[in-house]
C-alpha cells in the first residue's frame, strides 16, 4: 500500500448497518494520532445516491474534515455511477471501493455484488466506469469464490482483468459466496493471488485479533489486512496493531495508556466504547424525537454484532433491547458495567 501513500496497511471494512459516520468516528477515537488507517462507508447504492442529500442521508453523513474514508459503491451502470462519484467528490473521499462481494439476494437481483464475479470482462467494465470518473484510488472488494468453492485459476484471471481495467488495489474476502461470514477464511488463496498481481492485494475474513492482522502481512505476504465484524467488539484493534509495530503513538486523550489486552481489560473497555458510541450516534443521527428510534436501532444492531465476543454478550444485547431511550440505555449500560468483571473471548 506504500505506493498509494498508505504506510499503515490495516483498515476497517465496509459493513452494512455499521460502517456509518458514528462507527467510523468511534474507531478513529481509538486510532493513534498520526496513524492513517482507511475506514470504509457501508455500501451505497448508485441508483439512489444521485438523488440523495449529502450530510442529510444517514449513510452519506461524514464528520467535519473526515479523512481517509472510502465510500463503497454498489452498482454496474455508468449513468448512475458517474453522478454518484461526482456528488461524493464534494466530501473529498480518499478513494472509492466497488462492491463485488455482497451475497445478499436483493443485491444479486440487479447483477450487483458478488454476481459481478461471474463475468471478468463485465466486472472490468465496471472498474473502468469508476476509473473514468475520478483520479482518486479505486479498489474492488470481492469474494474468494462466486458460489460454493474457491477457484484459484479463475480468481487469478478475474483479478488480472480488474488490474488491467485500472483498479489500484484489491481486497479479497477469503470465503466463497455460499459461506457468507461463516467458517475459517482461506488466507492462502489471497496470498497466491497477491503473488501474481502488480497492485496491492489485501486480505479480509476471519481477522479477529491484532495477531491475525499482522500474521496476514508478515507470513502470508498480503499487502494489508481488512478487519470487519471483530472491530465492533474491538474498536481499539488498530491501537493494538500500532503498539505491536512499536509505533510509539497514542489515541487522542490516551497518552501514556496501553491498549487493552487481557480478556478482562477488553471487557471493561467495551463498555467505555459503547457509551462513547451512544454519544456519537446521538450527535450524528438525532435532531429530534422522531429520529431516536433510528438511533436505538443502530445501537442494538451494533450490540448484536459485537457482543458475540463477550461471555455476557447475550444478556447485554437483551439489555439494549429493553432500553426505550438513549438516556435509559446510558444508565443501563453504566449500571451493567459496574457489576464486576466482564470477560471477552479472544476468538469466536
């Protein structure tokens, strides 16, 4: 990633319903100052985007002077892609990512997402569409396989077509479409593709710890590691990685602190992070009482995703479901955190 100006090749993935501005800001609050880590938006439909309003549509909201964020585009038609990119250029994203990995049925219906992996030249044409619209880096996030299996020979030819079309770098979710988010990821296949490409290839899938992320780069030779759902449980994972790399930097306001490491430390930090997240969700998504239900939904979904890593996860998620307001959720979370030690599982 050095050729793209990225010296810290560890990043937070696009995740539907999660990678909104409040979550990106939560991750940034744990990222050491001076560490430039990419943070992605959730996938954005290019059919909707041209008619949506920046800073008003929740998925398009950004923080003041937000940097190193990457909108992820979902689509395959230049008549929608071009005005979408033109609109997004106003908020100065670091780059653009093309979704070729989403396995959801409603996405496949339009030949979007992983369906684009069925035809290498068709997919390459979509890359060219985005490439023509911007001088910013263009990446593609794809799957290790378009159906049930992963085929290295096809993946090699497919990624070659994307490279020839102008993609600056690629991310491979090392599971086939049918696996969705389940089962171990095959990082070997990402390493094999990476060795054959001139552009950087980043690995995604089953990266749960800082050690996983570092291993992908050091042992598998990938250009970087993209962390997804584990970042909802460990929004401080980039801090842990920076410490392991001996960068000697700290997140804002945490000078002299060490990143949480033990299961008990991470359990305690989760509540601190969740309370910060409540504040951020309120800041970005609540202007009046009509929007409070939306904010509560975002908090509950975040809890449902990240709490799986904690021994107390199910009971904590139920607590968020009981909360009828943000203030009530703050009180319940604070009370829950004060009950005693809460332990995190290293992996799930």
